[in-house]
C-alpha cells in the first residue's frame, strides 16, 4: 500500500493497518534479544491491546505529507515505545501503585517490580535504537530531529518533569489552573503533540508553515486528551478504561474536572478541539483525516 | 585547550579537565528544567563524586584522533548520563536494594523511590537529548551512529538485558563461566566498550582499522573492569568503594571470583589487559594514553 491510500481508509482500518506494521517492527527488534524474561515483559506491555492513538496520529500526519511508510514505522514505533515504558513505570507501587492495566495484571504484578523497571528502561532505550538503526530511507538529520523532539517531550523538559510535578505538586489544593494545565502539557500533552511533528519529519516536506500547524494541532489535542482522560476516570466504567475507577481520587491527585467540575472541563475540551481544527484549517481536504482523528480522540468513551 | 594537548596531561589532570567540561554540559541542560525536585535528584546523582571513568575513556580516545572537544563533550555526557541512570535504578529496593552509594544515601533514600525512578528515566532520556541537540560541530550521521552504539550497549541488547539476566540467572549455581562472562559483557562491558567507539565517532577519522582497534580494546577492558569490580567487592573496604562490603554476597549473586577464586580472577584480568594492549599495539605512541588508562582502571583499589 502507498501512504496516500491511508486517506481512503476508515479510522478503524487505519488502526488495524498501523498496528500490524508496528507489531512487525517490534518483532524485528525483540526476537533476538538476550534475556527471554526481559523480552516477555516488554512484549506483554507492548501487545496489551492498547489503542495506539499516538502511532495513529503519526501515520495520519504522514498520509497528509506522503511520507514513506517505513519512515512512519520508525516514528510511530519510537513514540509508542516511550508511551509504553511510561505506563509500566507509572504503575509501579512507588508511583501510581496500579495493579491492573487494561484489564490485565500490570507489568510489575506479572513479572515482578525489578523486571518491570528494567522492561521500562529497555523500551525507552529501544525507542532510541529504532530511530538510530531502522533501515528506513530516513535521512540522518531527520533522525536527529526526531530524537530531539521525542527526548524534549519525554525527558526532564517533558513527561518525566510532569510526572515529578505530579508526585510533588498535584496533591497541593492551592495550585492554579495555569499550573495544572502546565503539568498536563508536560505529562501527556507534549508526547501526544510530538506525534504530528514526527509524522511531518518522516516526510520530505520542508514547509515550516505545515510544521507549525502540526505542532499547534498536536498541542491543543494533547491537552484536551488529558482532560478527557480525567473526565473518563470519574465518569467511565472500570471495564471500559481497564483500570479501577477513580484511581486518581484514591491517590488524592488534583485534576481539571475535580477543580472546575465536569461541565467546565468539557467546555475546555470543546474549545481546544476547535483550536486544533483552526490550526489545520488552511490545509483544506488534505487534513480531513486529522479532523476525524481529533473528534474520535476527544469524544472517546474509554 | 586543544584536544591534542590532552595527551600531555597526567591522568589526574585529564580527570579534572573532563569533569569540569562535563559539569558545564550538565548545568546547561539542567538549569532550566521544569521540576526542581527532579532536577535536584538528577544533580545529586550526577555530582556524587564518581570516578567518571567512562568520560575519561571518551576524551582519551578523542585525544588520539584529535576530535573537537565539544564533540567529545556530547559523547562523554551521553555515556555518563546513561551510567548514572543505571546506578540509580540498580540501587532501588526492587533491584540491588542498596541504601548507600559512594558514602552517601542512595538517590531513592534521599528523594523517595518514585522520584528516583523518574530521575533515572529523565537521565536516560537526557542522554538522547544531548546527542540530538548539543551545538557541537558533530555531523548528523555521527550523532545517529552514537545513538546506535549507546542504545545497543545499554538497552535490550546490552545493559538492561544483563541486569535482567542478573535478576533471573545469577543466583543459579549451575551457570557456566561462559554464561557468566556473557552477562558481565552485557551488564557493564558493552557500555564501557562503547566509550572508545564514541571517542572515535566524535573525530573525523574514517579508518575502520582504528575503529576496530577501539572496539577490541574497549571490549577487553570492559570485561576485565567488571571482574575487578567483583574482586573489590570481596577484598575492598567499605570506605574505599563507598558501598557496603560484600553486597553481592548478601544478595547471593554469582560472580567470577566466587566461582573461580580470586587468584584465577586476577589472572583473567591480566590476560584481558594484555589483549587490550595488543589491540592497540599498532598505534605506537599515539595510543599511550589508553595504555595508562587500562592500567589505572584494572589496578584500581576502589
């Protein structure tokens, strides 16, 4: 299949298509690893039936800019490897202490805490290895830019900082909406936002206006997605989200809907959704796939 | 100072010189991080008075091939960030459960387990960020090669796999010397060996014979270094190594000197030391600095 043809598929079809491609990348990189136990722990978490929304964003963006599919494989695998490592470490007893993940025992419950720490470390490192070594026709400077975007989004200027603030600030009931939104952007927003940037980097497009649009779109969707997540935590049923209802309340963490109420949180999502659409407005029909995707992500029930 | 002048310094002088340069890189990247607590945990572990042997290997190799100092900063910081993250995670209660590191409370004792997990994650991610974003005059293809070498050495084909085998196999008293050496190579050998390769990559040299020599030297020194570490764990005094004596015995792990006795372990180091020297024999006086370094690393008392 050619990248452009992705645009003719339904979102469910794209999801199946991208999942198959991702599984192939994972298999290539994991089949010859040295520790069977480590491999099992990594695979258990990678193949846990997650929605793989981040890869979907990568491939959808790539479809707009006609990026080679193999370049998109690199970007999508890298971001999903990082997302997956973060879930494993988040679930640890010393972090969110979650025993279940998507209806199955969390990685540390299945393989032990030490192995879960290592599986997370190994997945994070593997994301770097995939970008550096995948035989895709991706130029070195674009690989470097992908690493830059991903490490900014997930390290001490991104996700890891968001998690640290989560541990230290989020139980403080005096935090402002501004600070809360900053933490949201760090915790999940930046990594989600990086997906559209990665999709663009995988292509040969060099129009910076397009890159800016991808960044803006990603930024708005990323923040809205996290607020939506917190609403689901309150409203959603255990079976749908696959994790115990109200886990954040149990941990006494501050969230947007708890600060402002669910109605106001939904209005905030609506506004961010509109801003995301506005950012890509100039792209006309080409970007239709991202409009559908934003709708799907922000109207989800799990 | 010019890179070539490093050759005229004593090893102690090089160590001071490289430490100052490293501290500068760390400061540049950490000063504007978003979470103060995360930054403190990262700095606490980065500035713990460690020997920084890996950076020393990088700069020493760079001195041979006249690599730009800023390129060496990138490589040295990246490998030390990875080494430091691994120590933090190793010390966690679910891993080696070590309360002390170099005479001070381990990171998780000082900042809590959750923050220690995040500090490790953030350091690992930062190593990627430094390679991708440092303004050194380092070409994109060499940056990508550095990432490839480092991720191979530290991820599911390297250190993480070694640690996983350590958790699962090392308490089994039926393991062979061959398997034990394989685990050693994965656990510490490959990352140490990567230092000379990184030093070469930081230069403009493109003679593959030199790269091969650097790899061979690194491989022999890396394995010998780990065996030496295990001898020190048995022989060394708590004050020197900064960690409780016999910690590996307490954890009932198998080590080379425990399997073969200290005398035989020292003979193995001697043999590896000679092989390391042999690998760089053709380089004559140019490589004198690596000969001294091998001697220092393998004859150390702490």
